[in-house]
C-alpha cells in the first residue's frame, strides 16, 4: 500500500510575505530561476572583463593597463601583467564561464523558471531543496571570486586544474596554495548545488506533469533540461570526490595525484606513488558530459524558439530531436579520453576514445541538419530571439566542424596545445551556449518581467555579436594551424611574431563585440522598467508558459489546473484561429 | 472536464496528471536519484582505489586475521541492521508505530556498533603506523586510499544513524508517515550495499597471506 498524501501535484507552500522571503530566500521556482540568471550575469560580466584584460595583453604585451596594479601589486606591477598573473586570470575566466555561466544560466536559470510552467506544475518537486541549491551555488561563486583578493591571486592551473601543478601547493607557483584550495572548495560546493538541482529537475519532470502532458507532449526545452539533469546527476557525482581527493593532497599530505621524485623550487617533494593521469581521468569523466550539460539546454531553447520562428515543429517532431539528445548524452560518458590524447595515455586508448568521439558527431549532425531542413522553405519571423536561434545553428555547426579534426589523435597531437582548440571550444561550447542564453533571454523576457525588450537594440546586438564572434574565433583556428601555442601570455618567439597582427585584429574584434554586450546589458535593465508592456503571448507560441499572464502569478496558473490536449508545436495549422493551436486549447484539429 | 475529454489525438488517455509513474512518490524518487548519484560517487572512489593499487608495485597487504575477523563481525552487524530495518518498515506499513520505532532503534544501534568497531580498527592501524601519507608496509597511497574510502563510508553510516533518529522521533510524533520510514530504509540498505563492495576490495584483497 502506498501513502497517497503527497501524490497530487498540489501547492507545497503559501505565498511569502516581506521582501526577504519574497526576493531573497524565496521558495518560488520563478524567483530562484531569476536569482540563478542574475548570478550568471554577474559571473559573465567578470569573466568578460577578464578576457578583455587578457586579450589586450596578448596583442600589446608591453603596454600597461591603467589601474590594474590596484587589483594585484605582484601580479600586475605598473599595470603590466606578469606571465603568472595571466594564467591566474585565465583560470578565473575559464572557471567562471564554464561553471557559473554555461552550467548555471541555461539549466538552473531558465530551467528553474520555465520547466514547471511548461509541464503545467505550480512549482518544483522540492522547493526547499531548490532554494538550497541556489544558495549553495552562490557560496561557491563568492568563494571562487574571493581568490582575486587574496595575496597571491587565483591559481595558475587553469579551469581543468591539472595535477601535479594543482596539487603541490605554493612551491609550484603563485596561487597554488590558498588560491587553489579555495578553487577546489568552490567547485566542490558547486557540485553539491548542481547535484541537488539535477535531482529536483528529474523528480519534477517525472511527477508533476499536468493532465494530458504525456512525455511525448513535453516541449523540446523540457526534454533538454531533463536530459541535462540526468547528465548532471551522474557527472558531478564524479567531480565531487575528485575535488575531495585534491583537497586531501593539499591539506592531508596524501599523494593521489602527485608522482614521486618531483623537485620543485630546489626541494624534493615528499610525495610519492600518485598518478597525474588519475586526476585527468576523473576530471574529464565529468568534464566531457559537462560540455553537453552546457550545450543541450541551448539545443532545447534553440529548437523551441526555432519552431515558433519557422511556424512549424521540427522535422520528425520531438522523436528525432530527443533521440539524438539521448544518444549524445549516453555517448558523452564514453569519450572523455579525447581530451587526453597528448597526456601520456596508452596510444591504443586514444584510438578507443577517438571512435565514439566520431560517432557522437552523427546525432549532433542529425540535429543540425534537422534545424536547417526545418528552416528551409519556412516563412521565418525575423525577431531578435529568432535571429539568435538561427545564429546558434551557425556557430554550433562552425564550432562543431573543427571537432571532426580534433577527434583524430594523429591531428590532435599537433593541434591540441594551440589556438585551434581555443577557437573550437569557444565557438561550440562558449558562443553557441551563450547564443542559446541570448535567444532565451529575448524570447522569455516578456514572460519573466512583463515587458518587451527593445527590438532595435536587440537586432544591433545580434548582428554585431554574430559578426564579432566570427572575427574573434575564426582567426584563432588559423593561427592555431600556424602553430600558435595557447596559455602563453605573450608571443615573443620568432615564428610567432608574424602572427601578432592577427592577435591585434582578434583583440579589437573582442572589444567591439564586448561593446555590443554592454548594449545588451543596457537593453536588459532599461526594458525591465521602460519596455513596452508585454501581452500574454507576444510570439504566437503554443506551449503552456504563453497561456498565463506576463509576469505569471505566484502559483503560475492562478489556481487553475491546466489540461493539455495537443502536441507542443501545433504551429502553421490551417483553419485554426491565428495559425496555431495552444497546447491547452480544447479545439479539435482537423485530422490529417 | 470529464476524463473522456482528455483523449489524445491517438485516442488514448494515457496521462491524467497527478498520478505517479510506478506509484513512486516524489520524495521516494528523490531518494532513489540520490542513491544513483551517490553510488557513482562511491564508484569513482572505488575505481580510484583500484587504479592506484594496480599502478603501484608495492601495494601493502597488512590485514591480519584479527582484522579480517573484526571486519567480518562489522559486516555481520551491518547486515543484521538491514534486517531490523526491514522489520521497521514492515511494522510502519501496518501502523504499529511503537514496534517500528523499536526496530529503528535496533537499526541505529547496529550502525553505532559498526562505527565503534570500525574506529577501533582504525586506531589499531594508526597505532601500527598507518597514516594518511605514509605507512611502514609499502606505498604511501595505501593509507590515503584506505582512510578516504572507509572514512567516506563511515560518514555515510554516521549520517544514517542521525537520519534514522530524526525519522524515528518524527514518526512517533506523527510528523512523518510510513513512507518516510521506507525512504530512510532505502538509504540504509544502500549504505549496507556499499560496504559489500568496500569489505572485499579493501580488506579481503589486502589480507596478509602468511
């Protein structure tokens, strides 16, 4: 016999009172979604400023950046950053962007806000856990950023924290003592927040769907968030113990990731017996699924918006898209070694990891071709979210194509430590995921804040960003092929000097593109207060979030229990009012 | 709206909302998902242990017969506590609250005895010179891997004892339902199951052979 008390998807909590409980420690998934979104916004602004500093230094290594000496007297004496400090900033840029932006905004931000609404629920399955995951993530963020303000700065070991550099402490370089420990604690905390969030997403999707919302009728976005949550639940569970072991190497005197006989700063290290490869295995077992944790929500958002833009569902409905996303998710756990082709693995292992890496391009290609085939011949509506969705396809395909090269060990050995890889992963993971976030922001802003974002500013933002990212990252592929190594703070070798003009071009492109992001920020906050009032359904879309007022009431559906009758994307339907049928409309469709 | 209005295009009414797939309430599903995630965490640490052991030429095998016997008693205690947990869930399902609380207390006692025996074992090894960073027998990684793995498990047992205590008190006061007892049982059985991997991999495979 089963207890039936908590079976119905009923309200878990009453509307809160007072500012603190409404906006800070809220249990409402919509507030928590916004909190995650603004946390990411803070992280992306810091990450972007760091990238400007690094890009400036790469192009004009001898020039001082006024004021930077105030951030770190040792790291940037007179405003000129040292090679070590360059690596510190690199670490912070990568960690902020990967964890607190790409992992946070598309999944925890938009997912929290729209997953319950899109399945017709009043909140997440575990609202208290939901609040806890946000605040845990927030503590992780503060811990990470605090490394900027300790004496020797953030660690120099990169966002991947490769051992033994990351495990040896201060002897190995600046920031590797306290900075590295703070980094590990921050990421460990982030893991806990992500695990709690993933658990909540899965339970919500399975249990809280409203009447008629079968799995097949879930919007693409819900599928994407669900699959991403499964990835998160499995992947972060490996990074968490890896972080614990790395902390033990620092504070417990263990040697999990440190081999014997290392001499650093003229001192023989007391460690022995550990394996540097073990860290890489544990890190990338998490790290590769992480790439898809960052991009699958973007794939979902793009598909969701593309259907509305093209006024038709994707070819093959959700079956093809979801099948491909599941295939990608499964394969993502079998390919982690392709990050380690030059790490000293057995070459036969490289072959073993290369094959599934090439196989994973098949579902990714099917999704891309499906999008292109959907757009083909459609009557597109070129509003800003639609432009960013189409832009997503472009950058996703461009960035993905260089992946074919890197998947082959023989080519990767040459390309791995060059800017080719920097261009590749920024394009496919960074820019594509960010385009997904922009598309989502422009598309859902009216629902979240009750006002429209400015279209003119939005279109300027899109075109400058779209052309800008190609100007930044395409030349990186070229200089990478020319042998330009990455992780260097300045290029002084003979063979690299002819490439400096390209670096200058990239830096200027980065500043122009960055200026467009300031326009986006202005548009975001200006529209929040001054934008045109939004209607319930400004984009003529069909899913449940567009059946409720903008912004939605506290319990989403105002006490109503929505009933779903239709597939999520009944767009371009002839004979319907408008050209679409809402998911919860009782209207009968003419049988085809 | 009557049920018949909810026919899909295909003519089936296959999701009525509010019902739960496989009749698993959200809380129980949450615990299952936690177990999935936590088993991956333990899996990672176990694989880590195996990796380091295979990569080390001088992996020590320090466990004397007394240690193995002690470990066997610990295993017996923990397995018995799983039996009492089953009895607690069974009693809870039939509404016998006092009996359920008694069985829960017995389960907690099993956990505490396990912890005491385990800590005694740790202290003995520490006395023989085993440290997180060194030991007199061979690879220094042995201590690191041993303490991390068994420590992680011991933490889970300790957290479990506290968790069961909270559930027992709440169940007696009527704040928790029999489902909550069952969910705490899932956690307890999972912690037992993990020990079934830790004991052979760490203790039996590192028994002193002469």
